[in-house]
């Protein structure tokens, strides 16, 4: 489908260095041709939805899709490391997050039963997919690394909205919170991309890495937006009266720094997200005097 990949074909050097393969996530051997001869494999695709009616909608594509990629990797002797884009959803869905002052890190794992009880099907899908990936990697001698980003913002290449860019747009135009508690954890898309490269290239990289550039409230997001775009009037009440300076529950991104990941300032990430929304005609903001 050329309409879905036109933004990739338009990248600098795409004619010489980009090769596209047709593959189906749930079809075994579908990735064999794409992976054959590769040294590094990055598996970034998994269905994302917080409105799925049943776990089957998300769990099977996430788990079987991940395993199908890994099965193809196991067949190719050239592959020396696999990097999977997981999510903090596979880390923080458990009772620990309710402990006052808790700071989640890579030692945290989501509890499938906790996800099931709350019908958090996306969180369950990422949890089970990661669990299956580590088990398969162990059994087949695959050098695996998993990356766990929070809400990814920043400039986007594709012509359509994804979950995070739509979340930012809805906040600006409707005052709609992405999370009911008004607590946000952000990471810049450029930092996520760089983390994938470092995870593959740094010899000592291993295990899991959470990718978190900033922890904050919707009130702090509002301040940044109004600083750069004073004409923006966002519906809703985002007062920070009575809130602690930082959220009581946080996620640490410190381990990622040990392989060289540097996190972009939240102000720049937010501004570049808005500029992308404007450039792609999803948002109109009155020019400043």
C-alpha cells in the first residue's frame, strides 16, 4: 500500500538504502525474506488500542506477531541482536504503582491477572508478548533487548495521526485528558529512535530499558503550550493547586542513560509536536502579533 509508506519512500537516501518487503504479522515465515542476511532486527509493530472490546483483538496479534518475527530471526545465522519495542504497559500494571512515592524501573513487571481484572487489554497484550519473547529468546539463543517507552511525542513523519499525536491534538482542541488522573509521562520520538540504534550498537547493552524523558501533569503541559502559543485557549480546568511538584508515581529512565540515551527537553518535544500538527493541517493556530 503505497499510500501508507509514501513518507518512508520520501526519506533522504531511501532510493539507495530502503528496501520494503510485504509481510503479515500473523503469518509464520512471512518475515523470512526480510530478515535473511540482517545483523540487527527491530520489531516495532503491535496493535495499539485502549478501546478494544476483548483481549483477543490485541493479545493474539501482539504475541503471535512477536513470535513470528523471532522465529524468522532464529532461522537466520546472520542475526546477532534483536530489539523489540515494548511499552511501560508491560512494567507498571500491578499493585506496586499504588505505593506512595513509588518509582518504577526495569525490575517491575505487569501482572497479567491485574490487567485481566481491569480489562486493560493493551497492557495485557504487551505484557504477554514480552514474556513470550524472552522465553523464545532464551530457548533459541537470541540476544534480545526490549525497550519500554511511555507516551511518545515529537515530530511525526506519517500523514495520519497516531495515538500520541491525536492525544496531544485532543488536549489542545477539546481539553481532553489522555489519562484520567492528569499525569503524563513523555518521551521524544527522536530519543526512542536513537535508543533503538544504541540498543543494537552498544555491545554491553542488555535486558530491558524504560524510556522516560519527563514525568508531569497536564497543568505543566498547558504552561508549555501557552508559552509558545499564547493564542491557544484550551477548554477545561487544569489547576495545579494542591498537587505535589512531581507526581507521586514515577517511572525512571535512568538505566537507558547508561547506553548513551539523552532525553530531549519536554518544551522542545511539545513544540515540535504542535508544529507537526500545524504543518500537516490537523491544527490551526492564529499567528502571534
